[in-house]
C-alpha cells in the first residue's frame, strides 16, 4: 500500500512538467547489473518527458528531462525517476543525443521489504541507445551496461477557434 501512495504522489508532482512537455519517449530497457556478489540481468520500460530547453554555449540547446522507469529482476523490482540533461550532436542528418541523469530509486522484493536508494546513468541514443548505470541501495553498489529502444512521440494540440 505504501508503494501506491508514493507513486501516486510522484505522478501528481509530475503533472506540471508534463503540461510543458512537447516530446515524449517510451520503450524497453535491458540491463546487466554487477555487484561484488553477483551479476544479474533485468528488463523494464522507461517513459521520458522532454520539455525544458536550456541555451548553452554557442546557442546550442540542451534539454532538461525526466525519466520514469520500471525495472524487473528475478527476485526484485524497481521504480525510478531520473532528472536528465540531454544534449545533441548538431549538424548531422540523424540526431544523436547524449547526456547524464540521476535520481531516486525504490526497490521491493518478494519478501515485501521496500528500500530506497540513488542511481545515475550516462547514455547515448538515436532510437536505439546504450547506457552505463550506477545504483546504490542498502549500502551496496551496482554497476552495469544496458541498452534500450525508445520511440519518440508527441501529442497534437488542437484549438477550437
């Protein structure tokens, strides 16, 4: 029950960000999680909200975004949010994006215990992407490469009049 309340509160907090957004992404993620004790595969889905442009040096734009994700391993599941800084490589035909992100992660297992931690990700993508993630939960560090497939989309806004 506590997990539902936390997720509901988070979604209510996201509504203002979603209202400014123009581009969204959604897609599957595969990760290989290494720790000092084991290495396990996990899979999940991410939903990205990309909205807030920032002008940087030479008038190149970067974007502040938010990523929401669910990650499933054999014995545990995770929900995470990461604030992202996205930049792109200009002057090429296909946009290649890259950046860093960080945020809180919530993990729960079959034992019913819920724990909180932190994770950070470095990534690059153009529809198909690669990332390297660091996660710290319960005093344990996890590292791992991953790959993902993201489909960008937008909602058309209509006005009457």
